[in-house]
C-alpha cells in the first residue's frame, strides 16, 4: 500500500508540475530551434559561394625555386618506408641474403626486393610493396603543374592545369576521378579564402587534399598538396605560383 500511495501522491503533483514547467519547456524549445536554424543558415552562407576577396582568378606560373621539391620529398618518404620494412623483416629473420635474387632491376620491371620466400612446409611467402611502381604513382599524384588557370563563378570553381583538360567543381557536389591509385570521390569547399579539394580513394587509407590560397601580402598563390599513401604515409608539398 505504501508503494501505491507514493505513486498516487506523485501522480497528484503531475498536473501542477506540468503547468509550471510547460512555459519553460516551450521557451527552451524555441531557443534551441533558433540557435539550430542560425547555425544552419550560417553554415549554408559559408559554402554557398566563393568569398569576394579570394584573389584566385587568373593565370599562374610555378616558381620552382620557391617551391618544395616533389622528387626529393617522394625519395625521402620511400626511403623511410623501405628502412622500416627492412628492420621489420630482419626481426623475423629475413635479410638481403634471403630475398629472391636474379630479378629484372629496370625501372619498369616489377619490384620483388621485399618479397619473402615460402617456408619449409610449403607455405607461400609474403609479397612486399612494389616501391618502383609506388614512386611512379606518387609522382603523378604530387607533381605540381607548370601553369594553372583558375576561374571562379559563384559556387563553381574552374581549374585548368597545363597539359590537362579544364575541370569544374561545384561546392558541395561529389565528383569522381580515376587515376593510378584507383577511383577517388572528390568534394569541393571553401575554408575562408582558401579553396579546398578533398579526394578519398577506394584504396584503404589513401587520400589527397589540394588547397589553393593567395597571400594578400605577397600576391603569390600557394598550392598545398597533401597525399596519404598506405605504404609511405603522409607527404605534404607546397608549390608557389606567380601571376602571369
């Protein structure tokens, strides 16, 4: 009976408490809705069109003396990955003496350097990374164009790289691209005065980000390319362009 009385006593307070809390709840809901709508409207405004002072429009030429060296960056990343792999193989008892020999070492030939032999029970060996082919794929992904032509029209961004057809990117729209890494899904956005292209590949952990920004103080365009490869990790290159 005590339990029933307790429940009934609480039930008796419900109408009174509801009457006291209802206005506060309505005001809280109205406030939350207003904040949410303000956030939605603000986010829509930041991506609906290009900022008026981005200064990206025009033709640009690469300044190699002021830019990062892509071949040096690729060589460093590959050498670090090879060194880590050699140490890993050595910890399992594999060294250069145990690697298969007599393979073609020409640039276009498959790389068997880091393959491991099968075991004595007939089990297959492990296939190591093809570092020769990896260098080619990384150069295609990271090598900056010698010239650029950029056009901005509302929510549309046009990019023409020397030797390639012009491409148009609409803000928020998802596009696809096929290259040596496979199929990438690309999304365009603005981060203040910086135009950003983010590409995610079907290959595990492979991604690429291209960002374009003009420095108000120097007037130079910086193309920053960040590429994440499953074997060598992240490589970041800064390429500087001057107006033609």
